[in-house]
C-alpha cells in the first residue's frame, strides 16, 4: 500500500510539473503577441520570427549544455559547476521524474531570452540576435542560475529568489540593457533637443492578448516553482501562490492606470499592460510568504515604479520599445529587495548581494558577447533597412500585406 501511495504521489507531482511547464511555455506566445502588438507593423514578422526561433534555440542549447551546467553533478557552494553526464540519472527517492524537471527548467530559459527580444526590437539584425541567443541560453543563464538554484555560492550565502525575479527576469533585462547601450535608439525616437518622440505600436488588441497570456502562464511560472502538490501542505502553498500572483498583477494594472491618469489625464493602455506585468515580476521573487493583502501592495508599488522607470529610461535616451528594462529589470530588483519584508529567512544585504552578482555577471558577459558580435558581423541594420522595416529585410514576408505605414 505504501508503495502504491508513493507511486501515486510521484505521478501527481510529475504531472503537475509538466502542466506548469506547459503554462510557462505558453508564455512564449504571450511575449510574441505582446511584442508584435507594441512594434510597428513593418517589423511584426521579424519580431515573431525572433520569438519562435529563440524558443527553439533555448530548448536545444539547454538540452545540449545548459541543464548540465545548471543542475547536474555540481558540488554545492561553488562558483564553477562541474560537468557531469547529460541530464544524468533519476535520483532514488525523487518526488518527480527527471524529464519533467528538465522540461520545467528549459521553458524558464526561453523566458529570459524573450525579454531581450522586445528591448532590441525594430533595429537589431536578426542573425546577430540569434547568435547571442546561443550564448545566453547555453552558458550565461545556466551559470548564474546554478549559483542559486543549482546549489552554488549565492544559495549558500542565503540569497532568496523563489521563482526568478532576479535569476530570470532581471538577468534577461541585464542582457537586454547591454545590447541596447551598444545598439542605440531607433531612428527618430529622440530629438537633438532631448525631446522624446513616441513611436506607437501597431496592434493594441494583440498586445493586450499577449499580456493576458503572460498573466495566465505566470500561474505555472510561480505555482510550479513550489515543485510539489501531492500533500496538503504543498497544495495549500500552491493555492496561496496562485492567489498572491493574481493579486499582484491586478493591483499593478490598477496602479499604472491611476498614475497614467494623474500624469497625462489618459488611461494609457501600454502602461496598464506593463503595470500588470510589473506586479507579476515583483511577486515572483517570493509569492508564498506574503499575505494576499501584502502581495497586492507589492503589485501596486511595482505598477507605480514601472511607469516612472519607463519615463526615466526615455529621459536617458535608452530606447526600449516594449518597456522590458523597466518591467523585468527595475521591478525584478524591487521584487528581490522586498522579500525580507515577509520572509524571515532573507535579509536586505544578501538580497542586494545576490542582485548585484546576477546583474553584474550577466551584464558583463552579455556586453562581451554583444561587442564581439558587433565587431564581427554587426548588430544593427542600416538606416535604409530600418526605414523600410525589418520584415522585408530579414524575412521577406509582411505581417499585414494589405496595409502600409
């Protein structure tokens, strides 16, 4: 009887892990729709191409080397992982299948890379982006992920990041920031006098759909990170994680709405969408410890932060077409720093330490890779190609052939 119960729990936890991974995989569609809606119509096919190919590359690179670097045969507390056999063998007494663990982890890698695609949209060479994808998903992300989730030195130091506000989201933003600084702004975005010229997205219904897909997928992102659901304690924890995740997203959207109304007298949909995502990113660092009310507060503060962060990046002439640096970078950092307010096991010092290490490493490593790509094959399209649109230049297929800008 005991064996039957053990096998049943193993099957249930494996199934939950797989379904959570499917939800996170569905976030790839969310990023694709969000970014396609927030770029101009002449760049839609290209941004969709980036999103589907980056997912394919991420899955392949994590299978070949990334998972091995991040989790397999690593001695706890180290800086560098040791490389064991690919994926390895099922540990005795495991709660779920090793294959389901790999699937759940690999979709997180793709999420980190998806953050980069929106920030560099409308002016980066497609093939330069795809080459960088190989390095981020195969080496850079797995290395910094190992330091916490793989049992490395950040884990030993007490750094806490439940589902990846820093490890996934801030890391993706760090890689994106390095690219944006080397790439420069889109043509016509900023005037010589410091003025900011808005470049509206082409499809707000698509951007809204993408946000709802991401919101839905986040239940797998955060809920699945509990890892287990087959007993009362873990099942209750998953329920609270779902509740807190939803609450933070909702208040993030409301807060962004109120700020945009206060500043511009309008309900800016793009800010509302980013407000919801900001709340989701912020609560991801610890969706289990806060009460639902405090989770709502975290989301609301993130919704305010993201609006002013987007404004600040524009003032600095750092061009981010979708607000990824603010949503995933700034609000990812905020999420890490607020963890000690509800989790006694974390401290502000260790959270700052972990955030600095992750951001510093990913930014520096990404800067090096981007710089090499820039020197060898170039990272930016020509002015003529940018004006004509990335769809025709990179893909030869227009997303909306019946309509012209």
